[in-house]
């Protein structure tokens, strides 16, 4: 019977690196919720800061923020909240709200010059490029739905941290997350998306697959409230689905590393 070779003792810089990594992971596992809440708070605060900077004339830093968030969001003016203007939002006329629609402003906006309102693709591109002006205010760097999603992930995370002090929180059942969290946002988003795909860019009558889609999904535009409400449901329920599982796993990691670090004298017993 052969005996296994003795474990190689880690020394020097390698040992320091391993211990440093273990300590960093230990601290993160101990304070993971505070770290996530801080990251989410920064992520949702910067898009709100962008219109504030535009309003005070700091257009350079504001445009940096818009550019940073551009890959993560469509940033269409018709689907974004505005600050410092006549209205908090400027939805399309198709949304049917009591707010003045974006189309009532587009004739005077350079970004929409030569754009036919019926050509939804060209309209969306112009709406993405338009940041705002003194009359209308300036849009946030994330759309209404995304602001609601991340905002309520933050609110949910803060509430989770408060409640878990007094009781163990069980995760939201997956079926409830699919019904409450995913269902409304999926219906609102995809029904709107497919309704536009079913609309010819030249304003003509749809044919073939477009006609089929049009029968299933009549052309519609969500209201700011519906976008925000479905986003809030998704963000809040996501916290209650994921964070209890994270809490358990982070707790195990913390306990394992605490035991290890105490054994080697890197933490007080």
C-alpha cells in the first residue's frame, strides 16, 4: 500500500497571496449585502445624475454617463423619465396618456428633422439621440423600466437587510417569481415589441408574417406607469427569489473561511 505524498507547505509570497485572497473573500461573504446594495445604488444614481449635470451646464460629464449606459439601455426619450422640464415623461401619442406626447415637440427638435413619425425605426433612433433641452428638461440615462427595476432591487435589498435581522427569510417560490415578477414585464415588453415588428416602416398595410403578428399583437405603446410598475415588480421579486439563496451560500463561505483563518492565526479566536 502506497502512502500519499505529503502536502506541500505554501510559504512566502504565495502564502501571503492565498491568505490575502481568503481574507478578501471572507470580508465579502460577511458583508455581501452591503456591497451589492452599494453597487446597485451607484448604478441607479448615475443615470439620475446625468440630467442634473445637463441642467447645470456640465454637459461633458453628463454625456460620459449617457455613453456609459448606452450599451445597457435603448435610452429612448419617449420611454424615459425627464428632470427639470415641463413633464416627467413624454410618451408617444399611441400610449394614450394625458401627458403631451413627444410628437407634439418633435417638429422643433433637430434630432427629429426629416423623421416620419410613422417610421418607427427612424423615430426610435432619433428618440435615442435626443437628450433634452431647457423646455422639456433632460432625460435620465436609463429608461423608465430599467430605473424601476434597479431602483426596486435597491429598495428590496435594503428591506431584506432590515428584515433578516429579526427572522430567516425564505426565498420566493420560483413559480411565483415567474407569475408575479416575469409575467407582467414579459407580456408588456414582448407584446409591444412584436406589435412594432408587425408595422411596416413605410406606413403601408402589413402582409405575410407581419400581418400574422399584427393580428396577434395590435400596435401599442406602454405608458410610463405600466413600464415602471412591471419593472418594479420584476426588480423587487428578483431580490426575494435570489437573496435568500445568496445569504445561505455566503454564510457557509463565511463560516468555512472564519474557521480556516482562525486555525492559522489570521483571525482572533
